C-alpha cells in the first residue's frame, strides 16, 4: 500500500487543523492531539491564512483570528451557590478548645516519653 505524498499528508493535516479550530479547539489542544509543538500548529495555520489572503484579498483573515477561541457561556456549578449551614460560635469555640486540649495532652505524652527514654539511657 503506497503512502500518500508529503503534500497530500500536509494538506490533510492542515484540513484537520482548520476543522478542529472551527470546532473551538485551541492551538494548544490541537498540538496536543497531533503530538506537535504549538508553534508548529500556529505556523501551519498562519501559512494557510497567508495563502488564503493571497487568493482572497477582498475578504482577508487576520493572524489574530488564529488565536481567538469562541467561548461557551459560563455555567455556574451547583456548589458555588449552595448555602452554608450557620455556624454556632459557642459550639465552635468549645470544639476548638477540646481539640487544643487533646493536642496539648499529646505533646505532654510525647515529651514524657522522650524524657523517660533519656532517663533510661542515662541509667544504663
């Protein structure tokens, strides 16, 4: 089976680039899809624009339009507007105080274990 000529493959690649751009993919996304550098995709699309502008001087395409990307309307997530339950400040303070007492007790236990080990080491 014969491989298509370089120009046929290039033509098909450029056609794919343009179709994907029309679908709203960014140059970066197209490059990722084809495992190419973004500059390669941009350079090839720029070449297409130059060729088009040479043959269609009445309706030119700007280079900037290559970088434009149509954005879909923003759709907020459900959780962005979810109401939070009110916080009981007294309960929060009590829970925080209990937690801090637990941390203090843990630190005392760790310190006494370390000191106890050091005392044992001194007696040996």
